[in-house]
C-alpha cells in the first residue's frame, strides 16, 4: 500500500479528532464520509497499525482440506518416492487407507495437494529392481494365470454405487468385466467370468478381505478360496502394499476407466451390465496387442489351439469346507522376520529375511510349506477351520 494513502488516513483522523467537521475533512482530502468514519473506527480500536490495509482473504475455508491431512499426504508421497515405490495419487491413497487416516482424502484432493506443494514430478530414469527374486507366475498357455482386481466404488446417476470386478488372462489378454452393487456378489461374479473366459490354473488377487475371508478367522478359507478349490484353481495372494504385482489388470483398469466408464452414458445397473458386456466383447475382438504379435485377444486364443474349460452350474451360494486343493500367499519378509498370513504371524528363518516367501497351504494335508526362490525352507502344520 502506498505510504501517501496511509498518511492521508492518519491526517484525516487527526483533523477529525481535533474538532474538524466530517464534511470539511472529506472535502479537503477528496474522500467520502464513509471512508472517513471507517478509519476513525479503526483508530478507536487502539491497534498501532490501524491505518494499514488488512488482508482480504477469509479466515475460514469450509471446503479446504485440514492441514494435518495435507501434511500427511505430503509426507506419505515423499516416503514412497524415497523408498522407490509407486508414489502417485492412487498409491498415496492406498497407503493412507492402510494406515487408518481419517478422514480419507479422495484421489482428486490428493492431486490438488501434490500440485500445491509442487510434488508432481516423476521419478527420473528407469525403475531399477532391488535385486530380490519374485515368484512370478509363468503364463505360457491361455488360462494359465488370471489376474483379478476391483475398480470402485464408482457411481451412476441416481446416485447408484457399484464396483467392477475386472479379470485379465495374462497369455491372451482376454478381459472379463462384471459389475456389482456390493462385493458380497464376488463369488457369483467370478463364476460368471469363468463361464466366459474359462477356468484358470491360477487366480491371482490382492489381499482384499472379500477374497480371503476374515482377519478374525485367517484359516477359515473365504468363499473365493473355497470356489477355487472346488474347481481345482490355485488362488495366489500377492504381497501386501504391492499392487504392481497385479500390474496387467491394474493397467487394464485404467483402460476401463478412460475408454468405457468415463465415455459411455449409463442410467442404471441394467444399462451398466449391458454396456459392460459390449465393452468386453469389443476389447477381446478388436484391440490389437503388440506382445501378441498384433493379434486381438480372441485371435491369440484361436492361434494357441487351446479350448478353454468352462465350469458347470454354480453348485451353491455358500461352499462347504473343501477337502483338497491348494492356495498360495506371497509375502516380503522384513527385518522382524515375521510371515503375515491374513493377520496371523509366523516366525521365519534368518535366510528368509528381506526375501519373498511363498506360503503354500495344502488343504488336504493341512500343512503349510514355505519356499524362497523355488527352494523349500520349511513346512509346518496348518489346521484349517
């Protein structure tokens, strides 16, 4: 603010307090009576800098994220970046959700916070693996490996909340898309996907509770595990906090979001299911993939000469405890030397520390065998409930 204007304010108030009339003071300085009385009132408050302009910004922003959450987002991003992990808005939200942050900011809010703090730069150079061997599943034939992942919650007009369970066959890149209003429909959704894609040898998923059951009963084998055992499929649970291990379906999820969900108008669940099937058919029959030699997913399936095996009628909504089958849990063992299997912890030998351990549960024998880089390092009793 110009010093001359501040001197005018001081002079006007001094003249008025010395007995000058408001009209005469205003006429001499070329200001309105409202202007004069504003500065007289400011003077009477008694602050030393009464003649200075105040900041016009509001003191309260009802829609602004709390400073504590903003700082938590900033520190989480810096931590993920320094650790060499994914550090985008989605990865930050996953980490905050795991740590129990409340309220949990949306992805769009996290993006705004990152822009505000100039934390949108990408990691320079190529990603360098840390040298730890990961037990990646080989997919040499159709339906060797399926990856599954949820997208959502998403919303239709209404509002109608839904989740989309997306599947991808790693060898042929065939996709399957099933929309549901609640995740309790997961078993039926996977069975429907198998009816279109065929039964896989391995079904790879993350550690959502709907897949493994309940942390209160880690050995209870949730309905997804029981479904897999019933059809001879081996469920594989990727390491916690490492969503990139399901990288193929994660990338497909982005394709689903930008090429389908944000482009196609849908007025209800019936529309959504119809449009989802059309998108699935369009993807499998028209999209050409360079890893497939320029073929579409259906052309790759035909070229393989393999006929998928499809399931029979879904026997029951609730599966009884299976008597045979296997499922696998992959975990990275940290310095505490503990293997976490759905919340239950087991001590590991020293050679397993800072390595990926595959825990294979044999349902028939009720035994859990442990492997590092394909080498068996132990076996223990694992009573199932």
